[in-house]
C-alpha cells in the first residue's frame, strides 16, 4: 500500500510558484531598459534569484518528503517559462540569434507537452540530463543577460561556448526523454494486457 502524497500546498511548491511569478518581473526589467547596464545587471540578478529557487525547491522537497505530482510537473514548467523568457528577450534585443531561441523553445515546450500527454501512463519527473541542461542553460543565460557589448572578448567567448554547449545538451536530452516516454508507455501497456 503506497503512502499518501503530501499536500501540494508546501514550501517547495511555493518556491516553484514564486519562480513563475518572477517571470513577468524579469521580462519587464530586461526589456524596459536594455541599454542601461545597471538595469541589465538587476534583471540578471532577478533571473539568478529565480533560477536558484529551482535547486532550493528540489532540495526542500526531497529533504522533507514533500515531493508531489504538482511539483514534478510545475517545477519543469516554471524553469521553461523563466529560461524561455530569457532566450526570447535576448533575441528581441538582437543579442542572440533567433534560430537558437526557436530550437530551444521547440524542444522545451515539445518535451513538456509530451510529459503532460504521458500523464495517463505515469509522471515523468525531470531526469539528471534534464537538470544538467537547465544548469548549463542558466549559466549561459547569466553570462549573456548583462549584455556582451561591454564585456572583454575572453568573457564573450566563454559565454558563446556555454551557450552552444547548452543548445547541444538541450537537443541531446530531448532524445533521452523521448526514449523514456516510449519505455514508460510500453511498460504500462504490457502490464495492462496481462490477464
């Protein structure tokens, strides 16, 4: 007999909701004063604070046994909303090619849609590859968000290497999730077909 799931109203999920709430705040800060270095640094700080809640909510959920289906699904959506806004914002400002943003968004929301569609078979929580992808995307975005135009060339180079690595990992992990979804579907169907 499985133990009852903890309430969805808990500190870990509150941090997830906070991350979602910070998305429009971050978007306004980034796009309202794109040429002001202080606004850019402030918007980067808000992004950094919001993305830090991702690690914190997971740690709290595991430590205090507060893992819920709400958290498994919405934690991932919150991450994608935040990083997606950063990618879109940088492309709107002309600081990141649109093809990178489009590739990342297609992958992110495609996999999110697939995970929601797979709920009839079971919850697909974020795996290690997905979490590493989010970390690498976050590092690349934090390097880009203050604006590359005032940075030394060596730091610009590091930012671009991090961004390209993040995009590659984003696409590779999509294949992992697709494989995991196929395995989950086959396993559940095989179980259902047993007499």
